[in-house]
C-alpha cells in the first residue's frame, strides 16, 4: 500500500510517520490487503490540529475520515476511528 503523508504548517518527522502507520494498521487488517493507497493531510490551525485521512480500496471504494484535536494523537485517532467504522461496514 502506498502512503502519502502531507503536513501543512506541521513538520513530518519519523515519529509522526510511525504513529500514522500504527493507527492505520488496524484498518488495513480489516480490509485484508484490499487497500490500494492512503492519503493523510495534517494541518495546524492556531492551537488545534486537523487530520484528514482518505483510504482508497479496490473496487473504487473510498473511506474518508476527518477530525480535529488539540494534539496529533487525538486528531489522528478520531479520523482513524471513523475509517475503521466504514471499513467494518464495507466488509460486513
């Protein structure tokens, strides 16, 4: 799977990349290798961080989640939770 990670007013460090990989791992297990690519955009806005995550699965299925939080884990966690729900619904 191809991962495209973009930071707007956010520096993408190896630690940030690792946390994104860990949060997306559960969704990829649910999709059983049908995920083609994932795009993650992190945007800093004053004291908040906005995460926008899009996963492209086979069969022209797009799973999209976005969330805002005070830190990276809150924003990414909320967005990945939304994608997990969509993946379970798609597979179930």
